[in-house]
C-alpha cells in the first residue's frame, strides 16, 4: 500500500498536478504493480499527461484539466484482469469487450471523487472516434468532449512509439503519418493538425 501511494505521488509530482484524492493517487500507483509491464503503464500515463497539457495549451484548453485527465485516462485498467491486459496475441471478441470496459470503469472511478468529476467524461470518451465508430457510446465529432479528443490523439501516439505487449515501438515519423492518415475518421482533424505541428 505504501509503495503504491508513493508511486502515485511521484507520478502526480512529475506531471505537476495536485489536489488528487489520496485513493486516486493510490490507484494510479497500483498501475506500476498491477502487471509486469506496469512501469510502462505508469510511464505511459505520465507521458500522455505531459503531452495532453502541451496540446491543450496550443489549442487553448485548460492545461491542468488536460494533464489530470491524461494522467488518469487509463485508471479503469486497474479493474481489468491481468491476463487480458498482458495478452501478446490477438484478443478474442470477449477479451476485447473486457478491455473496452476500462473507459466505463475509469469514468465511474473519476465520478466517485468530486475533484475528478470534470475529467470523468474525458476518461469515458477517450476511445470514441471522430466518425462515430469508437466506444463505449459511439459518439462522433463534437459529441466527443474536447478533452477526450486531445487524449485520444496523444494516447494513440504514445502507444505507437513505445513497445507494448502486442507490438514493437514504431518510429516518430510513422506515428505522425498514422495520426494524419486517421484524421477525420479516428481523430479530430484540428487536434491532429495542431498536435503534429508541435
């Protein structure tokens, strides 16, 4: 418990966000110890928080809110079975449905804490797609909160440029090209334009 709290506190300090409920800090720290690639999961959340803050600044959105949402965007994964998170091969339909629940679980976790209510929908919708083919609600375009559109692009970029259980890291050039290719289908075109020019 102490180690989880300390890891969570270190992550919030590194990102520069304060005022997160101690239980949320503990859950964030749990991401390091939850799986064998937990350090990468926590590192990923920290990177998404940093880049979300930078992108928010460029767009004119609230930087602190974007950083907090980026840091906690995958918090629902603490409630996903480890064997599903670590699977190296293709997920079955059932496993994919289980993984997709992390957005709803994260939303519920955030809604349970008054100081995180403002980021709950960003967590819920960070896998929605611009064309409406995402999850969990099939929202499209401006139905998707701006916070979620920011996290979506940044999250996808960070996943592409780092090793994951299911793929090796791709080049920065490839990741930028992929974001641009998926602009207008998966991602908000304006968010991608700003992000890829940063």
